[in-house]
C-alpha cells in the first residue's frame, strides 16, 4: 500500500478506488464498438438508404453497418441498421447480431445492454445482376 499526502496532513491511498478518476463513455464511442461487433457476424453488409421505399444507390457488401447508441449510466440501448446477404436466414443473423453486440459491449465497455434493435434494409446477393438485351 502506498500512502500519498496530497494536502498537508491528509493521507490518501493510491489504491483506493474511490479516489481514482471515472470513465465516461460517449455514445459515439459505444456506437463504434457496436458497429465493429455487428460487422463480426457473417452474412452482414452495409445498410441501404431508402426514400419512399426506393433504394438510393446500391449495396456495399464490404461496407460497414450503422449503429445509434444511447448510454445512460452503465446501460446502453442500441439500434443497428444493416443488410443481410441473401439467402442467409434473416432471423438467425439478426439474433447473432444482438448476441454479439451485447457480448462485446459488456466485455469492452462494461455496459449492460437493455436491448438491441436490428433493422434490415436489404437482402443483397453476392452476384451482380446483369441485364439482358432481347
């Protein structure tokens, strides 16, 4: 045990957890952890932006998923947007994403996850569809 005198006559212990600083996790930092965790699941691709039901641009199969996170104390609420490669089972991929995000946020940030919402925006294939001229 090390005793340090910060103020004259007031001894403090360096190993006392109550005297150490705290850690504040920002929502953006936790969102990046959630994106990395969701990207570790197979058959996951970047989400597709949509306006009035129409896709804007194509699907980036190698792109990153998107995540929005809200942290209150040590509890996180997560929303992940992604695409699931066809013909992978959507329900199983979404459940794997929920499990992986929950595990990684607990391991890496010490957070409890209240829930993970998974929004699937598209079902892309690995093959590029070619138009045929008739």
